C-alpha cells in the first residue's frame, strides 16, 4: 500500500524532531556549545551527578538536570517496567515507591533524589518469585493489556502501607479512629491510577485479599 503525502510528512517530521531532540540532549549533557538562532553561542552545562539506590542496587548517573526520574529509570537504567502513559502526572502508569512512599516518577526530576531508595516493579518481584501483590493480581485477573499494571501494583503495595500506618485519605470519616481497609478507601487511594481496560473491580479484589477484607 502506498503511503500518502500526509503520512510521509508525519514520518519525516517525527524522525527530524527526534534527531534534533537527541542532538540537543547530548549537547546539553556534555556541556557543548549550542548555537542559537541569533548566531550567538552559549556555553551550557546542564549535567549533574546523582546517586541513588534502585531495587537494592546503587547507581551513580550523570544526567541532564531536566531528566525525570521516570526517564532515568527507563532510558538510563533500562528498567522499563515503569510505564510512560501521559508524562503529565495524570495516569499513574509511572508509579514507583521512593523512600517508602509512592509517587509519579514522571513528575519529579532524578537529580532531586540524591541518596533515595527507589523500588520499581522489577524490584518487587520476578515471574518466578512474585511479590504477594503481583500474585494476587494474577489470581484476580486484575489486568488486561497490562500497561497500567506495574504502576497499579506499586501503588497498591504503598496503599496497604499507608493504611497500616494510619495515614488518612480524603474519604476517611474519623481522623481519630484507626484507618480501616475498606472498599471505599481502596477506591479513593487508587484513584490516581487509571486503567483504560477497566480492571478496577478486579484490582480492588486483589488488594482486599491481601489485607484480608471483603471488597
Ligand atoms: S506517566 Fe506519569 S502519571 Fe502518567
Ligand atoms: S490493564 Fe490495560 S490499561 Fe489497565
């Protein structure tokens, strides 16, 4: 089938934009001179070293300071389990656990986390030695395409820790009472993790099983 002129244009535009972005990133990371439109040149050095522990392994990276934690994990450490869904903090596909708290890795810069401990889906378990939450997701059929699943699982693991630590949510009625592991709490706390396949009720069942409550 012949490509239309529009399709050719889209492909050329995409490739060119990608090449320009890579060149710019490489130049910025190495402190190279970048020519500007008005024929001046500017010496820039946007690279910075950062060391953190990811899945119990220490890493020191020299990164463009604008690199998000998600890109550092995916592009520099080859940990592609954390997914880039929206890159704008709206879908939760990039959720990782940082120093015991979940966060959207696309919304934070890697160089902000010197000395941090990061756990990604790869650090929670493996196909032969699954984390209990991963196993519960399998038992309850809590995914379809699986794209959101790493973020869902990291989030769910942290949700249980939040409830056990007595951290209230928006729907916690009594702030002085012990936080309960209820269906409404799971739904509220997991509301930042979007699943386009609509596996929500199965995800809730998996979490409920792990905390021993009925959904
Ligand atoms: S990719 Fe981070 S919230 Fe969507
Ligand atoms: S399983 Fe497909 S987006 Fe959630």
